[in-house]
């Protein structure tokens, strides 16, 4: 069996990147294929991310302050 001298490189994408890509693919009149092409990823990968986000396997930390946090800042 041949020995591979150059192992295949795999890319690691952050959950934020995946979630943003999924959000873009859910926009009206936007095709998954077009979003994947723009982000230079395979359309099947984007479809897997869409499924993973639906199932809750991709969790994105929301960094925007909540309404309660905004009220606390205004009171100080």
C-alpha cells in the first residue's frame, strides 16, 4: 500500500462562521450553492452545517447584550 507523504489538510471552521453561513443560506432568494461558492466551501458541507444547527449540535454564543443588561447599564 502506498504511503502518503503529504497528508490531506482539513480546515477547521469556527461555530460563528458556520452559523453565519447558515444564516446567509436562509435569506430569501438565496441558494445554498451560491452561498457555498461565495465562501469557498462545498455545498454539501453547508447543508451539513444547516442540519447540525437545526439539531443543536452547533451552538453559537450570542455576544450581543440582552435588554436586561442594557437596562442595568442605563441605571448606573
